[in-house]
C-alpha cells in the first residue's frame, strides 16, 4: 500500500503527506453529511459564507438554530430551508425583471 501511495504521489508531483492531506480533506465532508446539526462555523463552511455572516443569519432568525445546553447548533434541515427560501425569492425577482 505504501509503495502505491509513493507512486501516486510521485506521478502527481507531491509528497506522500500532501497526497494524504488532500485525500483526507476531500473525504471529511462525507462524514458530516450524516450529522443532523452543525456548529455555526460548520454551517458557514457548508453554505460557503463567512463565520460572521452565519452568526448574523442565526441572530436575525433567517437561519433557524437550536440551543443544546450551552451549545448553539444549526440543523442541516434549516440550511436546506434557508436555501430554498433564497432560491424562491431569487426566482420571483427574476420573473419581475423579465
């Protein structure tokens, strides 16, 4: 296995550690897909927005969140609902402009 890893790294022109890091980075989001609630930071990464923007969305109530003890979590379903609402609003704006 190590020889195969070394060969792939050599073919790609990267070190073995860089290749392992890249593989781990691209497989990590698949593990998160089974979670039903995310931290605010994870939700921000999933939406592709900054942490401050995500906290503002949560504080304004645009994105629903729950408090579990002292922790604030954003249900994955809340992100889906927010995106659906944004998509619907965007579609109606385009229809008005046409």
